[in-house]
């Protein structure tokens, strides 16, 4: 699994990290990404987790930032995942499951979406739809 900088930015926006974490911006995420990948266009899963870990350090109280105990550090990261990531993941997951034909007006704008031949073709061919969805996400 590899993630580009653009995907990481979308991830941060989807999870509202810029709004929830004080002193965290798109610029700081870009700098963190560049530092982690060393000029490469994508980061590995390990680097992505390290980026999340560094972001989680921004959510720890100032009095606890110099803690060296591994158990405490793990606790902060776990709290970050549970408080910042999991609730948003549930929200994002529920909205991604919603299917709205009205948004698929490719060639026949203004027509009834249920009479759109492009949409009907995709509905009739399940394998074609799976292939299109596969191409969109990979």
C-alpha cells in the first residue's frame, strides 16, 4: 500500500484533522510528508503510520510531550486513534455507502436519472460496475 501526498491531504480533510488539531495545517502536513518520504512521490504503509504517530503527538498535552515511557506514548497514540480517527471513520463509511443516482449525470444532464441509459447500462452489468469502481480507487 502506498499513499501519495494528495491522498494524504484528502485523508486529513476527510477526518477533519486540520480543524480538530490546533497548529496543524496543510503546510505542516506537506512538510511532514516530504520529510518522511525523502523526496519520493509516495509513502509506504509504515511511513503513513509514522506520519499519523507524529500527528498524534500534536494532540498530546504540552506537559506530556517529553515523556519517554513507551507505554505512555502508546496510550497517546491509542487515544488519538480512538478520539480523532474512529468516530470520523464511522461517519465517512456511512456516507460512502449511500448511493445517489442523481449524482451520476454523465451524458444526459437534465434527464430523469432513472432513465439515463449510461446509469442503466452500469446497473445491468455488475462486472462492468465493479471494474469501474476498481479503476476509480486504484
